[in-house]
C-alpha cells in the first residue's frame, strides 16, 4: 500500500513560483514512476510531469522549460518546482505512483490547489 500526501499549493500571481511536495509512505519498489497530474475545473485530469526511479523525466509541452520534477529517494519525497506560473496553470495538482509490474499499484494523493491570479 502506497500513500501519497501533497503539500505546497496556494495562491500566487502570474509570473511567480511555487514548489509542490509529495510525501511518499508505504512499500514503494524500484520501477515506480512518480508523476504529477492536474485537473482544472470542467477539464479532464492531465499529465504534468513524470520521473522514473533512475531520474529520467518527461513533461507536458505546456510546462516544458517552466516546471521541474525531482525525487529524493532517501527522503521518499517528490517535488514539482513551478516557475513562471500562468493563470492557465490553475488546477488541483495530484501526485501519482505507478508500477506496472508485480507488485502493481496506481496510487493517488488527495490533491493540492494551485491558483494563479492574473
């Protein structure tokens, strides 16, 4: 069982920065892809960024060059550094842990609200 708890959301002006944290607890195995997703009102949840156990990262085109995902395996924490924020980044941000081989899991946190004012 993997538990994820996000923190760090809030209200920020356009052009500002926030850093989200995802505290990971439970049995997490090598081969887990950690990700950040977001869901704006009236829209589907979308992928923001992922990072593998080995540190390989991937980003949605809309956040490339502005956001950076990282993981600290020693502290069991995943971060999302968000810079040059735009009003369209406003959403609830969710942390995800995905492992497709046994033991499989697809765990979600409760989400943290990010609001960017213009």
